[in-house]
C-alpha cells in the first residue's frame, strides 16, 4: 500500500496536498484498491463552495458507487477533466494523474482535523488493512 509523504488524509481515505492557499484533492491508494476498477467520475463545478467532510464528487467502480468528501473547505478553482474521460488514471496513479479537484482554501486551521501520512499509516493498521 502506497502512502504518499507530505500529504494529509481523511478517515474516508481522501488525500489533500496543500500548496500555499491551494489544495489538491484525490483518493488514496488504499481507497482506489478497495474500490476496484474505477468506471465513472462526477466532478464538482468550478466555482462551487465546498465544506470540510461534505461531498465534493462521486465515483463508481466495478464494486460500488460512493461519494468523495472534501478534506478542507474552499472554492473549487480547477477540476481534472482527464479522469472523466480516463477514470482508470485514479487506479493507475492516484497521487499524481488521478486527482479530482483543486480548491482555494477557506480556513487553513481545518488542517488540524486531518491525519498526516504517519498517522494515516497507523490508522490503516488499526482498521486492519
């Protein structure tokens, strides 16, 4: 299981890379492996306001359909159209090509509600994976 360093994670297995006032959002390697082959992605609209831990996107795979939750609050400023046309990128490269959206951060203090890579790794062990 690949856990990228210098990212923050949620208990629902989303990741976020914070660079200044922008945050890129995706799902972890654990999440994509659990989902199986991703077949469909619904992205948020550019300009949409998102709240921490509220739905931001939807994903379907050969196993299930589920929502993707925003790790942080903010305004969507960019979406990854590539994964709409090639959802397999989420399985192949969840931390690089398989990202979902970039948001402009509303409250950087919300980062305290997330896990860093070391704590996320412990969390995966704790839940038995």
